[in-house]
């Protein structure tokens, strides 16, 4: 499946946003990482685990394959990985696009907008600030390296 998303800095406080689903506590660890793609494990709320393989198509599109795995396996993979991060995620939608708002333990706040074909300017909510889609500093793996 192709995942298309753009990332932005969050410019408003959470209480200034539309109704949100969550919070979801996400623990994420990178099992393998190369510039062209990565394999990661994600644990959500300590209740479910997923393994995901992503390859880069361009700054805004990736091939993504994600599957639920047994929680115990996911927790063991997480514990044995070097690069890990923790974030709190809120979900909403805007003009038909899925939106994730991630608050990282280091204070970073990012809005990810997933879209089908193309994201037009009027489909970007006003709580999105500067676009950071191609800024490596906002890549989850780079953030995980800071936690090491």
C-alpha cells in the first residue's frame, strides 16, 4: 500500500483544536534502518503490537506494509532494539484526510496529514505551521536516535 503524507509543525495548543480521538501512547523501535526504508515495531497503549516495513518513494510517499503481531513478540523486539521513541498521538480528520497529531517526549509536536492523491493548500488545517516533510530532523528515526 502506498502511504502519502505531509508533515507540519503544530502551531496551536491541543485545546484549540477540533475534537480529537485519543490519546494513544505509542512506543516505537527501529529494527533495521537504511536510507531507502526501514523495519519497525510499534506498541500502542501497551495492548497491541504491529510490525511495519516502509520503503521511500519520495519525501511524501512510501510503500507501507503493516501487520499486527503478538504483543509479547512486539515487546521483546522493542526491548532488544537500539533506536526507540515514545509519543502521544491524537487523531482527527479534515476535509476527508486522516490527521495524526504526535507529541513526542522531547516536546516536539508534529501534524501528519495522510491523503489519497494530492493535498491542496485549502486541505491543510490552520493549526498546521511550517511544513517539515523533507526535513530529516522531523523523521521518526532521527527522533529515535536522540533518545538513545
